[in-house]
């Protein structure tokens, strides 16, 4: 029988960052997140589009709009950015991610969550960023 290590963190009421002491501690993201037990919301990839579906211009504005779109889906699903346990940010390989990081902070604030950033050609022509998220739903 395989023994499993005792979890270092109890199951929390809110998502809780996991920061192993042997890993780099980033002020921008968490190495891992523990999600409370309960329903989860999976937010599909959001581009920087307005209500009409038109892309806004530029990486910074697209990133801000994509995050606002994520926030709208979270609210409609009964949760908020405070309950996001994982985000994946897809960036067009031709862009400098610095503008996306700055725009993320202006909308997302200082929330830390597990984040993966990937450079990949966008599925939608003209899209420079796409953001998906996973959030717990408070019960």
C-alpha cells in the first residue's frame, strides 16, 4: 500500500496559495492553490472583445478587456476573482508579454493565483491574448 504524505495545508474555506519553501516565491503568482470542496466554474478562453464581439486594439487593452470578460463570467456563475484557483493566459508569440503583465495588474489587482502563460498562435485573427480561469463557487 502506498502511503501519501500528510497535507501541509488543511482544506480551506477560500482558495489558499501553496508555497513550498524550496521553490521561488513570486509576488505575482502562487506555485499552487488549494480549492475548497464544492462546485467549480471553468471559464472558457476569453479574448479582448467588447459586447459586440469586436476586438479592442492593442495587447494592453485586449488583456484588460479579456480579464473584464473573465470577471463577467465569474459573476454570472456566482463567484468572483477572489475564488479563482488557476488562470491560463495565452499570448501571441509576436508580442512582448510586459504589456500584458502590466494590464493584468491594473484589472486583476494584487490577487495571487496559480498562473500559466503560454505563447501560442491565436485561433482568432487579430487576437493577441486569450485568458481562461478555474474558480471555486462559494457555498
